[in-house]
C-alpha cells in the first residue's frame, strides 16, 4: 500500500508541475526543483490546490498522519539523493515540506541539494533553518559542521 502511494503521488506531482517554472531566470526549472516550491501560492492555482489536497489526504491516510507521512517522504528523498537522483530527491523533500512545514529534514535535504548545485549560501540557509528547528541527527551535525568548507573545497 505505501509503495503504491509513493508511485501514485509521484505521478500526480509530475502531472501537476509539468510546465511550471521557477520565478526569475530564463531557463525553465520545474517548481518542484526549488525549495518550498519557490514560495509560490499553491492555493491560487486550482489544479495545484486540489492536487495538494489529494496528496496530503492520501499520504496522511497511508502513514497515519501528516508528520509520519512527511518523515516517510523525507526518508525517500534521502535514499534517492544517496543514489545520485537529486532531481527526484528535491521533489520528495518538497512533498515532505508540504506535508509538514516544520519537518527539519526537508530543510536538510534542500540544503544538500542546493550545495551540490553550487548555491552554497542557499544551502547554508537551509541547514541553518534545520538546525534552528532542532535537528541534531549525527549525519546532519557532521554536514552542518562543514558548511564553512563548502566553497573552499568546491562543494
């Protein structure tokens, strides 16, 4: 059941964000590739609003609540990131954030991907946010402690 929900929700998200672009810049980037969906008002776009409602309802039901679902989506994001699929991982971290905006693991994931994209300051900002939210997981603390070295070492 949970595996099916991941597949269904991933397909729904792909349909909903197709053609969306991040604010600014001339290159089109799926809005699911920008942390927190680029700050867009998803309530203002009826198809996104309805898609989000269905996603939240289905994920919450499958995992016993929004917090548990957010944790599951963040965990999936980290697995994808470790496999080298940062694009799909970013989409999962956004979904985790949508489910629970207070889940610091979403911000950790955003920070890792922004860093890998060369946006060191954006990555630092996201990691600082996760830290301020109380994240102290060992691997996070190790990453957080190396922020000052990112630019010097090229990432």
